C-alpha cells in the first residue's frame, strides 16, 4: 500500500516537472533566438529604463501592485536574455553578457527576497536623496520646474512609506535604528541643497539687502538733519545718542555700510559659500546685540529717560543692524555641516 502511494507521488512530481518545463519551453519559444552582441546592448539599455520605478503624478510608485507588475515583467527580460547565445563572442563580450545577467538576477533577488520597499525604512531615505539631487547651479527654467516637481513628490513618498511599511513585525530592529540615525544625514543634505539654491538664486536673499537699505536710510536722514535740517524728519538730536562725536560716528556708519554692502553683493552674486559655523556665530551675536538694544529701548522709554538709554531712533536702527546679522546668519546656516565643508 505504502509502496503504491510512493510510486503515485513520484509520478505526480515527474508529471508536474514535465508540465512546468513545457510551459517554460513554450514561453521561451515566444522569444526569437539571437547571437548578436548588438541585441544584448539594446536589451541592456531597455533594462536600464525598466529598472526605474513607474511614476504616478510624478511620484515613484513603490506600492505592492506596482512592484508585482515590475517583478512579472522582469521575467520577460530574463527570457529575452536567455534567448541570446554568447558562446561565439570574444571573452570581453561574453563578460558583458554575464554582467547583464547578474544585474537581472540582482533585481530578481530584490523582489523575491529583500523587498526593501516593504521592510526597510531607510529605503525611502535613499529614494528622497535621489529626488532632491541637483547637479549644476544656477538652474535654468526647465531645471527649476523639474526640481519643484521632484520636491513636490516628497510628501507622497513619505505617505507611500507609511502605507508600505505597515507590517512592523517584518522590519528588523537594526534597519529601523539605522533609518532613524540616517535622518540626520537627510536633514543635512536638505540644508546643503537649500544653501546651494540660495547661492545660485540670489533673489532668495532680499532680507539681507532690505536690512542694509534700512540702515542706509537712517544714516542719510541723520546726515541731512546735521547739514540741512528739514521739518518732516525728526530733529538731529533724536538720531544721535551722543556716545560718539558725530564726525566719528558718521565715519563708522559709512564703514559699516561699505562692509555690509560688500557682504550683500557677494551673497547676491553667489560668491559666498554658506558656512554653518559662521552662521551659528552670526545668529548668536546678532541675537545678543539685538536683545541688548531692545533692553536699551525699553529702559530709555521707562526708567532711564534723559540718559544714553533714551535714544529711540538710534536703538531702533541698532536693531536694524542686528537684523542684518541675523539675515546673514540664516543664509550661512543653510550651508553644509562643518565636516562636509572641510572635506
């Protein structure tokens, strides 16, 4: 009895194997045979295009149905490669054949075993790093539109990640930890991109120029009231705290305007590379400087009138100078981290 059952099972295995081999042979017969190296090159270029994920509304689609379709179509590429006979080719061309085969096998392994889009959170960090890649600055109009489209897809990629990584039990702890740690690199990369865009697109630094223009108006107005007073401006004494003799003060103000104008012009022309270390220093100093002038303004208006503190116009324009430092600090803070700057 047992012997008959084993024989029947063996026959079923043989029949199943025969059916599978006949189906495979039938599928293979649909692909024309070739021994042309040019056919290999053509197939390789097609495969390169095929490796890119399908897109939906400009977003790469890593959903389960899209990945299943890609895996099914991969079999067609593998059958086309198997129909090419490289046996008569020179060794270097045969090596190319096996490299293409290895790439296809690698993609099959990705689908059949690794499936990073469904078990590796870091996969989406890598996807977003490719989305925001920029090669040459400044960007032309077409490149700006392309970058805007790709950056607009980031939110959709994040939503895909939330949907595709739905089985937490399948996510290895070390992959999750590594993805969290790599978020810092992703943030630094985005900040570096922001800094590069500012360098290439000076229209983004109007706040720096605005602060400089405001201070220039202040200096010009005080100079007018010193040389040829006019009624529609506050009196000269309202602009001057008396801490420095006016000739020395105006010389210092003109020097500040010259230095600030040079800084603004270099930023506008893209000649200044953002430096995060300098940005932190400018933000810190500008905040302290602005804070002190704000305290001076409040004290002069309340508990210390008729003193050095009681110079509201002067205090306000010291705040303008602090605003310039803060604006320049924001520009530099968009640069790469210090380690990346020095490499």
